C-alpha cells in the first residue's frame, strides 16, 4: 500500500512539474520571440543552448520550470543581452532568489521523504531503550562496582533469562 501511495505521489508530482514547465515555456516564448519556433526571429542555436543548460540545472536539483527560466536568463544574458532590459535585471535577480528558495524547499522535502522511509528504531536491551548511560567499568572504584544493582551486572555480563 505504501509503495502504491509513493508511486501515485510521484506521478502527481511529475504531472505538476510538466504543467509548470509547459506554462513557463509558453511564457518564455511569448516574452522572447527569438526562442519561439513559430517566430520569424527564431534562433535554433540559442534554443539548443537553453535546452542544454536547462538539462544541466535539472541535474543539479532544480525543478524543470525553474531550470528552464534560469537557463533562459543565463543564455540570453551571455548571447543576446540586448533582449534583456534593465527592468528585467531586477526580475532576474528576484527570480534567482525564488529559484534558490524553491531548490532549498525541494531539498528539504527530499530529506524528509528519506527520513520517513527509514525503518523505525528497534526496541530492546541492545538499543538502550531505557536511556541509561553506558557504564565504564575501568573507571569505577570497588565501592561503586559493589553498589551496582544485580540486574545491571547481569545485563553487562550478557546473561539472558
């Protein structure tokens, strides 16, 4: 049941990421005709570079939509800075900070999922479930050793039963 729920969660997340990616791609195509395949200003080399950078950012842990936005900003800043206006520079900085926040959130979520998938701690004498401190016999005086309860001595010897 757990595996089915995890699989469904992954499917929903992938579907949501794909929707976000398509929306971001449409927004970028509308903003920058040089990246729109249906535009007369279309530049295939520029688009290929954006896609390569997007893939690299995706490998680094960015979501697909965030990776596409970041790749577009970097590629246009390097190859076609004339398309980026000074007002867009503030938006790029804001977008980058938002991307960092989303990446951190994604990282935290991944770590939480990993922690939840770990098996629970086992109970028993070996796990020190009672919270007792481990006693170092070499540091005890004779009086302190003699004062130890019989149960503690049995457990330290490894007696069972």
